[in-house]
C-alpha cells in the first residue's frame, strides 16, 4: 500500500440522539467530538439521529409525527399554484 494516501481508519463511537444507546465501531469519519467509553479510553464520537435502536422498522414501534400542519401547507401551496396556471 502507498503511504499517506489512505484516510485514518480508527475506533469511533456512534451515539444515537433519540435513545441512550451507543456502540463502538471503526470508521474514517472526521469529528471533533469525543466521549469516554466503558473501557476508560476516550474515542471520537459521532451523534446520529437514528440507529437500529430507535428506528421504527427495527423496534416495531411507530412514532406519531405531527403532519397536519405540513399537509395544510402543501394544500395551500398547490391550490395557489393551480389557480395561477
């Protein structure tokens, strides 16, 4: 392998923002955030919105999302657009 052309492949912690779940893996992702892991060492940390611990497909739970406002906004937008055409 050529030297100095490959990204730094290192241990990194992935933290789920919507649940209190984290896991240690390896990645080349860059981050300035760090976290102390259960082994006492400090690792770079990436916080993500959804992982298998919080995604409805994997958990079997659905989250109620307030879409009423979005639907009304969509209808208003395209009613106006339809009137102009």
